[in-house]
């Protein structure tokens, strides 16, 4: 049977004359066909089953029953129905051509009297949390695994003092550092600067006495004595971690200059100009009798006034 | 053939209501008619799709390891057929994306299109802006050359200065105390998985909200004039969009041909003769950090975190501060002045960063 397509506001005629007009159409959500029309007659709204329809015309519907039979059909209980706008029933509006606001579908009884709606909502959230929360810590630890590596206190040979020809002049020592980077065995070119300091420069560098280096527990790893004229500066600019150079400046003569943000330091590492927050970082240094230079490749956090060791 | 296509169309339509979908997508009325000024959003979508396509292609050869990233990128450039072009397109596409984001945001700002009821579109848009910048930042580490290494080193040091969370954030991104393999792995996964996912989700939301709130239309004209000029998204606006996309495509291709990507030396913690510098769209921020006024720990915080952070917050608060319904930019002197000042500021800082290069060589 082709589905009937009654229209809203169509006149409704019974066997014994016109009794009113259609105000709603009720569809069956499974078959997607019209199951009832709602007829307004004598101030009441009656649910007339589709089986009572004899014919659907352009602006009227004819019924197979009498007016008194219509009065016997149940009255529409609006709260038992939803409009098709309020639910998601695919294809319904294509099958039944009624304005979505006037097309009714039954409110499923289980839903209408769902006394435990709040309970279910709470339950859903709790189960969701029970799935999610236990993952937070393992995932966090998983991601954080490499973030806090222990300090590397190895002594590395970076060159020989014979490379240094003059006092208070920055000399770059490029050396290979091999290390384990997650599972990779890597070797990187690193660089530090060493100066042979004059007593005045030494005084500037060691103005607060010998420099002590400690590990994460605060235990002393090494002390740089101010009697040693060789001073190693970390190749990392304490401003934001670029690599600086020893070069001549128009007005200041020979200086350490960082090309990134233009910080300038003298041979003692003191900031002369630019945005750097602290002097160049001094590294633990050992010079052997043959002149071999060894350093601990300590790294401090850039951009801080104080020294915060990170490696 | 047409009959067959029609059959396929009907088959799909019967099942998923294709006609309604088509109507919703294409028959959106545009108040006051289609305009060239409205092409930027579509262009962004186009650039992103092309970045995704070229990005996926690059991943066929790229190896995200500190030992092989550089060599595999060189392999793409020198050995793989048209590898240089795909990589250069991806490279210039990223710049095009940033330019287009600025154009799109400027258009929305000048047209007053962020005002009620479009505040949420604007907020999601700001999120997308952040994602585009993050794409740039994570992307250029991947070739593992000197530019990559140093831009990342400095960029992460800047993040490290964020109060409270800075140290964690920097270590999280580096995957350790210093840049290395873990940094590359993290940037790689952020660049190829997390950001594309976030961008697709937010861009979808952005479009959905845009369609829900409706386009703002021109800032001048009576309702009658606007109605008289109204047309649908398809075909006139789509036509303008596709012409603009073609122009963008040709521009990127031309740049890729004229100025293909050339890698610097492989990354190492000794910059050698290289003067570290970020990508051009971060130069203004870079130059700001050179100012004496922003020296020291506090100055650095001001320049690197406080100013950009406050600026983004101001943008986010904009539709809630600026509640006047006036959209005509010529009747919003403060808005026009602020936009001009910001643009000139960025331009001046960028140019001075470029001029500074000469003094370094």
C-alpha cells in the first residue's frame, strides 16, 4: 500500500459530513508511514487511525467512519509524542511530507518514564572516568621518561693549550663528544672557549673566590682554583643558548659576540652589552702537565640570572 | 555516461539524502553577494590540503632520526624524482599559510566580523592561528640542518622562560635537558600527527560555527541593497575561491621553482659561520628579543612571553570588549589605528632584523 499523505489543515469529512481539520500527523517510526491523523473536532483532538481513511484529496480527507465513531477515538495526549524535529529518525521526513513541527512520533514509553536518567548519566561519566583516569599517570610517565636525565660528569679532552698563543684571547676548541641519545650512539661536534687569562682578568672571573661545581645531590664534583690561568667558557650563550664567537667589535675591540641577539662579553665573560642576563658560564677545567685540556661538559639553563644546571 | 552517473547519484541520495547535504553545502545565501575579500578562508583550506598531500609524500622518504634526518632530506632533494619540488612546495606552502592567516585575520578584523554572534568563530580561529604557528615551528626542525637546530634551540629556550610551567614545557618538547633525538621525535610526531589532527578538528568546528552563525556580509548597505545583491555560495563565490586558489598554487609553485629549498650544514652544537635566525615570520619576535629594553631575565620574560601572551589574550577578549555593533572600519578609528600600528610594528621589526644581518657578516 502506498503511504497516505494527508496534509495539515485539510478538512476532514466523515460519512455523515465535515467534522473538523487535521492538526497533526502521527508517523510510525519503524515503518515510516502515517499511523494516525489528529483531527480537531468540537474542541478536542482525536487520534484517528490511518485505517479509517477512505481517501486523501488535495485539501480534504474522507473517513470511513461516522462523526460519533470519531468521537470514540482516543484524545491526543500531546506528552506521549515528540515532533520529528526533536528526534533523529532517518528518512522519515522524506517519506511523510509534513512540516517537521507538526509531524509527531510516539515518545518511547521506556524513555518517557526513565526514572533513572540521572543515574545513567552519572554512571556513564563514572565509567568514562574509570577508563580515562588510570591512564593519566602511566601516559604522563611514558612521555616524561627522557625529560630528566642525570648529570653527565665525565671529563672530556677538548684539545691542548699549545693552541692558545696570546693572553686574554678567546680560543675555540671544537671537539667530538660521543653519547647515547635514546638508543642511538651519537657523536656531535661541540665547542667551548678557553682563554689564558691575565691576573686582572682572573680576578674578574674569580671575584667571589674559587668556583665549586656540584652534582644533583649537591656534592662537590670539582673546584676551579683561581691560581690556574686557563678558564673554559661553555660555548652556549647564557642569553638564549646560541653559539657565540670571538671577534672584533668597532668600538670595543676583541670581544665575545653572539650573533643571535647581539650579546657582547669581554674576555672575562662579563656582559658588556646586549640582552644577556649573566656572564659566560665557566666550566670545570683540568690542564695536564702536557697541556691537554679536559672539561666537564656542564650545561646551565640559558636566560636565567642564576646558574641552573641541566646537564 | 550521464545516465550512469545519475543512477549512482540517485542510489547515494536515496540512502543518505545527498540532495539536502548538497543544498546545505552549496546553497548558502551570501548577504550582499560574493566577494574577492571572502576568499582567504577557502585559500587557507586549500593550502592546508596541499601541505597535507606534500607532507605525506615527504614522509615516504624522510627518516626522523638525528642520524638520518639530514641525509634523508638531502636524498629527497637530490635523488628522488621531483623531490626538490615537493619539498620546496611544502616549504613555501608553510610561508603562504602564515601570509594567508594574517590576511584572513585582518579581513575579519577590519570587517568587524568577529562581533556578535560570531565570537566563537573568532576564538576557534585564534586557536587555528596558534596551530599554524606551531606547524611552522615544529616543521623546520625536521631537516636537521643548522637553521633547524638553532631556531629550535632558541625557540625552546624562550618557552623555558614561561613562568611556572616553562621548565616542564621546555623539557617536554626537548624530551630531555638538551636538544637531541628525542626532540626530533617529539617535533616529528607533533608536526605530522597531533597538529594535523587538531587543525582538522578545529577547522571543521570553525566552518560548522561559521555556517551556524552565518556570514557577516559587507559592513555597508541597507538590508534592501544587501538582499538585492545576495547570491549563493555556489557558483559565484566558489568560482572566486577557485581562482584565488589557483593564484596561490601558481605563486607557491613559482617560488618553489625560483627559490628551491637548500639545506645548510647538518645540525651541530657549534654554529660555525652560521648566524642563527628563525623563519621570516618569527623574525619580528626575534628582533624584539635583541632590544636592550628586553635584556636580563625579566626583560626576556616581557618580550618573549608577556607581550605575545597579552596580545593573544587581547585578541581573544576583543569581541567581548568591543561590543558596539558598528562594523564599518572607517567608523572604528581605534580598531583601524591598532591594526595599522601592529602591522607597521611587525614590518619594521622584520625589516630591521634583515638589515641587522649585514652588520653580522
